[in-house]
C-alpha cells in the first residue's frame, strides 16, 4: 500500500512575545483538518507527548542471527535445480512467484537492518529518513494522537480533552497525519507552565503555492505495509473484548518501574503477576524475584479471585516521566499472556499504552492467537479511548 504525504511546512514550535505556538503541519493529501487553541496546562502536554515519542521510537526486538551462508547455499541449490529441471508455464509462474517473494523478503530485511543501524549510530538521521508520523484526530470531545512503536509491539494514544484548551479558534473535525520530526520533539521541551502555549493544526491544505518558487508543499512517499492496517484492526478487536480493570496508585507504579530499572532477570519467567481477590488489596508480583507490591487503599472490585500474568514489561519504562504529574492510573487486563492497556491520566490529558502479549508478538504482524481468548466472567469493561 503506497501512502503519499504532502506537508506545506515543517511542524515547529514558534516563539513570540505572546508565548509559544505548537504548529503541527497536517497532511495535505487528506481532508482538511484544523485546530487552534491555547493549552491550559502546557507541562502536562509536554510530558505526555514526550512519553508518546518514547513509545514511537521504542524498539526492543532482538537482532536475528546471521545465516547468510546457509541462505546463500540454499539459493544456489535452487538455481541449479531450476536449470536441470526447466518447467512449463505453470512451473515458470510458480518460480517467478517464489522469486518475487524472496526479493520482497530481502528488501524488507535490508530496510529493517538499515533502520537498526541508523537508530544505533545516528538517531537524528534515522528519525528524519524513517519518520513515524503519528495520526492526529480532532473529535468533538477530545483531540488525540496515536501511533505504533518501531518494533510494532506497543501502541500509544495521547488524548487531550477539549475542555483542557482555552480560546479555541477555527476547528474542523477529522483525522490526518502530522509531520513529526526529531527537531519538533526537542522543541517540545521548551514548553513551560508559565509561558502561554497554543496548539495549532495547520488548516491551509487547499492553498498550494507555485512549486517553482520553492514554497510549495513538501511531499514524502512511503511504502505503507499492510501490517499497519492489521495492527489497527487487531487493536480495535482487543479493546472490544471483556477486560478486568485494576486501579493503580502512583506509589505502586513507581515501585514497579524503579525495581525493573535497577534489576535485570537472569532467568525466566519474566512476567508481572496480578493477584486479584474481591474486596482485598491488589497484589502485583514481579517474577522471577517474587517481588510483591501491594496496593493499599484500593481493593479489587472483581467478582472472583484470579491470577493474571503479562509479559513484555520493559516497555512500561516509557511511563516513568509521567510519574510526577499523574492523577490516576489503571491497567486493563484481558488475561494471562494477552494484551494489556495501561492508562495514565493527568487532568484533562491521558496517555493510553497498549502492550501486546509479549514484545516479540507485535500488534501488526498478525500473530495467531494474539487476542483470541475464552470469555471470562467478572467485573470488566473495554478499555476506554
């Protein structure tokens, strides 16, 4: 699937005597979407979009083992067999189809390897050449940005209630891509609570200047794999399943992140176990150390006792920067080994972090059984968006 992106300008943070303006350049190839309003709490937005950025660039995949010599010998053997046994039209079609699939795998493998090399040695160039432009939606009640991580195992959605803005200007509802660069992320760190800040989504997508003067839109063409579409479909399916809601406190989340930051498991299992019992405090156990963290003051409101284990916990470290400003936190659990959704609310701003069953089981890869489960009874509800 080919996706063409056209932006009039680069997204930027503009400084003026009146304050700062966060100008997000929208995709001109999509329906016109606009938004212009002042943030009531710029600090919350700065930290939340910083966490969103950390999720988008996150990549915890293990580098594959090199088997180039083995693959080369198999390819040479296949060429020799084809030369000895030339086939007819059907065989020729099958050979060309297999060759096409092989070349496509080689292309995506080389692209992923180049991406990992740039990310390790030149992250700024990696961010410019391989952008992960998030999707922004202006809805009647909220404005939210969403996207998948680089390894496609994490999903992040940043929502800002419309009542968290003041002095709204022109607003056009809809969904579009926004130009999101490394420079823009660095400029977000300039936001301060004492400095007025406006959030603007460029509405001028229909007025195109003459390109021969160098003032026309900037276009980028990226090859969008079908896995992205599968990812959003899988995510929507997971959110519609029955879940068990577990409230968290700031202290409990801090204890989890601090322990994971300071310790590294040398053996399996590497899971977080939720021990739930109706009317009793929720207990969170970090394996394999059996580190037990009890959430005092928050009793489980489920209908039956249950023990749920989730994996891929290292991805939770992206929430660390939100600890000082969070108001409430909760996690929605589908079941052991299944996806989980971590919700962090900061006033009218909220970050929803969706984690697949484990890091290698990404949202977009179409892994079988990623969200299939038998319906469980209990006090549950879908993850809110």
